[in-house]
C-alpha cells in the first residue's frame, strides 16, 4: 500500500512539473497589427469608396472608417502587407493619407 501511495505521489508531482513547463513556454506572437490613418474624406461617398476597396488589399483583416474623425483603422497581417503599402492603397483612391499619432 505504501508503494502505491508513493507511486501516486510521484505521478502527481511529474504531472505538475509537465504542466508548469508547458505554461512557461513563450507566448505566441500576435498575428495581426493595427494602424490608423487620417484621411482626407469629406463625404459618405469617400467613406464608401474606402470601405469597398481597402478590404480587398492583401493581408487586411478588418477595417473601420470614421467619417466624422476622418480616420481609417486597419487591422492587417504584417506577414502579408505593410503600413506603407496600405497608405499607398488609400492614396491610390485619390485621398491624402497620414499615419495618426
């Protein structure tokens, strides 16, 4: 019986050490980044133009356009695109575009 208790205790301790070793692994890198641009939008047509075109850019995961604040917030995969590429895509639609501070 004592051997069974000792073996059970060792099994529990080994399980705890495995669990704690797994929790010490490095956290996963985030797969998306976010950038906000101030864009020269003036009307709902401008907003619509951005909402219809920018989501099709490679790597874009989400897009929020705020006409009142004149901002475009883009969530993107940095392995597929860059801030500069997204800025150029907005400028290609005939808007001026600067990264928000």
